[in-house]
């Protein structure tokens, strides 16, 4: 059912074992699973949020980091409007390969896609990538940046809500045409000028402006 104002398609990319699946699980179900198996191909999750009185459904695709699955996962890049670039702050190589992930995503998506750089596992002590390095890379990429912990939940909701806000603001400012199917956005049945009412609190979260 397309009972929403907008549907945004987001992808989550990065090297294996950086915590992509755990971020998705923490955001959609509010829990952390120890010993999470590596993703085979893709995993899917969804969540509905309210922003500016609009009901927005987030379609979230967690992609495998292994090279052997790249031909499969790249098919899911197409039609995406947002991308989380995830690295592990305790593994330098996962940070160094972010630029490669950006290149791969841009090859298979439209030029309106928005990135958000995520330094995951900030609860761990043996960091190999500083916060300032992550911030500097985000400036180079022209995107938002935040460190997170999928284990404790720190900043997990924040990153998903930040990217949602950014996409919505791009629509409001006419930088993105939601009617263009290549932009990774679908318009639902609910009229854009209709107020969202009686949304069950446990299922839908309101994002503060």
C-alpha cells in the first residue's frame, strides 16, 4: 500500500563488517544483535516517519560489502535518492575505501543522490580514524557526517532522520523533482496538503525540524 506522502529509497554501503546491518537493525527494530552474520547480497528494512506534517516511508537497502556480491548489490543502487557511506573507526582500510564506494554508487545512480558519511563503532576505544578525519572527508565529498554506535544506538536515529530532512528540503526547494522516477522518490496516495493525523506512536516517529 502506498499510503504515504513520499517514499525515499536509501542504500547503505561500505566494506564488510563495518556494521551496516546492525545500523539498519538498530534503527528499524531498536535492538543490537551480537555476532551478526555478514550480509549475503542485500537486506531490506523500512520505517515510516513524519516530517513537516508529511508521512514519509523510508525504504532501506543494506548491501553486502564483499566484492563477490558487487554485481548483485549494484543493481539495488539504481533509483536511490540517498546513500549512507559507512566505515569502521577501528579499521583504517574501511575509511580509505570510502572514495571507491562513492565512485561505484555514482556510476549507477542519478546525480541528485545525497550522501551521508557514517563513522560507526564509536563506542570502541581502539580507534584508527579520528573524528576530524571523518569530518574533513565529508567536506571533500560535500555531504553530512556523523559518528555512530549501532551497539548503543548513539546517533543512529539522527543519521537516518538527517538524510530524510535533507531530501525533503531538496524537494521543497525544487532541487529534486519527486515526479521524476529516476530520483528514487515515489509519491503516495496521501495528498501533499493533507495533515497526517492519528498516526500510532509506536510505528511512526515524528522528526523535529
